C-alpha cells in the first residue's frame, strides 16, 4: 500500500480527477467529508491535509508520496524528492503593486506576503533591501492601506488585482502542482512509485 498525501480544496479535486483518469483510484465518493480513503484494488491509501502540511507528512514518512504546490516547496524547501510536474493548479508567484507605483531604490522596500523565504531570496538576488511584513490572507489590502509598497503573492487570473487597481510588476516563478516523494520510501517502494508516476505521466502527456 502506498500512502499519498493530498492537499485539501481545489487542488485536491483536480488531483483526484487526474488520479482517477490514470486508473490509480476508483470509486472516489464523498471526498468533501472524509479525510482518509483506501483503494485496496489499486493499493493506494490517501488522505487530505492542509496544502502547506503535505511536504511535512511526506518528509516525515507518514506519506510515501504527496502532491504539493511548487510555491509551498520553494517556501519551505523540504527534504524530499520532486518527481514530476503534474501540470495542474497553474499560476505564478509575482511581485504586485498598485497601478502607477514607482520604486524608490534609496528606500527600504516594504513587502507584504506569506511567502517570506521566497521574497527574501528573490530580492537578495537583485540586491534590494526589504522589510518583510508577513500576512496570511487578503495580501492585496496591504498596499491599499499603505502598510506595504508591494506584495508577493500567487496570481492565477489577475481578477482580484484588477478589481483593486493593482497589477503584476515581476513574475518570480511559474507555479504548478508537483508530485513529491519521501526519500526512504522512494528507495524501498521504488517500483510501486514508478508505476504511479508512469500512469500519471501517460494521462498528463496524452
């Protein structure tokens, strides 16, 4: 039995659909209420956890493999193998600001974000001094209330930015869902995990 950690919410729905199409899971029902599912026919047990917790379950070996957004992997740098890009849940990690904003290099840049490590890494790479303001939600509000100069956040359609008279300044990274594996599990369950990735690859590349 392979244990699979999946993120709750929209990404879980897309991942369950992908795994069903690949023939990895069958008879998936009531996914909105149950947290643990077993598919004895395919030899897979999967459970739903908070998206930011998936790498923790995989790194600690509770799950053999998991599905995590590239944003979570970049931010937390877990000690896991990244096996493949599932090409779903696509978006971009971007620096955004109010329309008409102009940077003043002589001043420390105030950056509101929940991606603290990613923000520090990006601005260090361009030699820009910043002050990070960590927020967990409604990041777009920070510039509007003059708490920050810019934000670093995920952008999918850009609708929320447009509604708040904001736009993308820089794209830091392209983001999508990735299949990750526990390093020990990949050693001892290599054949099973490779079969899983092969089936997923057939659907993704069809």
